[in-house]
């Protein structure tokens, strides 16, 4: 199982050919209290960088992008009912979608844990 | 904004020490939230009390025998009747009847009128007032003062312990009072819909006063994020969003800030347009909207009738933390402004059902004695 990160602060944890996608605790903290989440339809086909979901804090809406290409095989409806879960457990129970990867090679372009930590720390 | 360095209020270091997230706002580095977070800060003000730094706002004195009449000539207020100890909400109007700013005008003492205007507009306002009223009244900016707001149901209890004289003020009264031995101008008003006080103190005393208020168990520091959600629930306009240079008091549903005596005299800027709109109705009207599901509608979202025709636009929108549902302010064509009218708001292209509701969205809780 590997976890990779994007420069837009999404994480993807891959098991077999399915990757679970969420936003990092750093991103959740920057957003502040999450009050609304809009999730894609199961079956939607996303290309790397496509808008996968919308997450709204009290102040503003932000997009969650697909870290890699794939088909949405599951969405976390629990966070639609309890958006605060994204703040409480961004890297766990606060996941957004599960993607069936169409090109596992795209993962190579993403950051690993150490590289992301450095990236997030330097972003200021 | 230019690339000028952001300004800081006298409380900047205190905000940072309290763990605030600082963001640029109206040319200042201001706290948008503290570690508590916007939702808890919002609830804190609704249930107990919060302290806001609003020192970025513009404070000034207007003096001269003719000051009140002079200020009337550029505004909507009935200011000649403003008695010692009173405060009024007034609109600065341009020649086309648009709103240049909304401001508080009070007479807290014998030293003339005391003005508080919005941060983003203060330089323009003060230059305009000084120039336009030259020879009739003298405007002195009071950039040497900080402004704090203590808001919430527990604000009165706190003020009774600090300055019993100030605690006796009722809504929209203002007076001089000693706050922790600091000579302050205190008004019973705010921007949250709750009972509370706005407290103007010399800048070099601001940290001391703020820290002493924060030492009360009932008081927590509150950022601009919760200030915005609180004022929206209270149905209060945010200048530059819900009202601006193009919106008239009639369109903005702020006709109460243009009292009858001024309407009858018709001696305010933009009278031609405004009186015509009073007689014939405006072409758009500010309303409150409540959305049926949880997706918040933001500023700029189109408002459509049930046939899909665009009939308005959202000017402020957010989840209402107290209600747990999204609310918005919007301008719509008058045919759709009636309470109970069903509309759609287009959120990211998707029609979301909404209904025109009365404002405030959350009942105001002012102290009227």
C-alpha cells in the first residue's frame, strides 16, 4: 500500500488497482471548518487533474482534483452527511472517493510522504 | 490592492500570540479565525461573548456649529435631531443616489460628531467629507484610536463589571466611559445581531484593554470569518458586496436609514432617483433567501425563476451556523421579492431550490432597556 500526494494537497492511497482519495490534514486545517461536500457520481470517469469533488468551508468553496485518472467506484457519503469529519480525520474517515486507476504509471508523478511534507512546509 | 505593505492594527501581535490565522483584508493583516475555528467562534458570540478587533475601520470627528446639517447634505440621516448620547446608522450617498458607504454617527460627548466608517472605504470617505463640507464642518481622522467590539448575550454582564455606566446604555446610545481606567467612547451597537458594545480607545491602550476583556471566562477572541457569518444571519449588509455605489437605499431595502423628515425635505444626494424609486418602485430589490438543501450559494451566483430565467444575483451567501442551513442575500427583480416566493439559485450550474424569507434570518437580540 502506497500513499502519494499532489501539489493541490490531495492524497491517494493505493491498494491493488483502487486508490482512495482525500485531502491532507494540512489542507483541511487551511480550509477551516468544512460545512459542505459535493461528491461525484459513482461511475464517473475522471482524468488526472479533473474536478472530482467540491469542499466548502464557512467562507469559501474549493475543488478537490483527481490525483490520477480513473473511474469513481465509491464515494464517501458519510462526509456529505457530516462534513466536519473532513476536519477531524482528513487522512482517514474523511476520504472523498475511491478511484479504479486507469494508468497506475501516473502515480510516479506524485510526491511521496517525505516530499509532500517538505512541499507543504515550504508553501507557507 | 496595490503592492503596498499591509497595515497592522495595534492588536496585531496579540492576534498572533493568540494563534490567529492572519489574512489580508481591506489593506490590513487581520485575524480571520483563531484556533477555535469559525463555527465555534460563531456559537461563542451567539451563546456567550466575543471580542473583535475592528481597528481597521475608520474613526473620525466632525466638528463645527453646522456639523450635523453639513453631514446631512451628503447622507441619508436625520442628524440634526441626533441628541447627546445617541447614535444613528446612516448612508453616505452619491449624486446618483447610490450608497458610497454605510456608517455610524454618534454624539457621545460635547466634542461634536463621532463617525465610524468601513475600512475599505475610509480614505475615500474621509477625503470626500472633508472636501465637500469644507467651510461648514471640520473632519479630523482619528487614526490614533483602536476599535474593539464586545458582542454576545454575556457582553452586558462583562460590561457591568468593567464600567457600570457603559452597561446602562441601550441599543444605539453612545457615551464616554472609563474602561479599565482608559477613557473610551462606547456605543451599544455592533455587527452581529447580538447585544454588545463598540469601544474606541487610544491605540496605545488597545492591547491592555483587549487583554483585560479576554481575561473574562465568558469572552473569547473572534475573527473576521465569524464576524461575516454573524452579520449575515442578522441580515446586516456588507459594504462592497450587498450595497455599493450603484445600489440605492430603496433597492437595498434600507429605506429605514432615510427617515421621513429627510424624504419630505428631499434634500439628500440622488434625491431625484431615490424619490422616484419610492413612488414607482425600484428595478431590483435586496432580499433574504434560504436554500432547501445544504449546498451554500456564494456571491455572484445567479438567481433564476422556476422557468430558468435569470432574475437576480447573490451578493452574500454562506452556511448559517446557527441554523445549520445555507442562507443568502440577493438582488432580484421586484416581482420575485415577496416573502415566500420560490426561486432557484444556480450553484456551479446546478439549480438549487430557494425561498425568499424575511430577514434577519436569526432574531436580533438587542438591549433596548
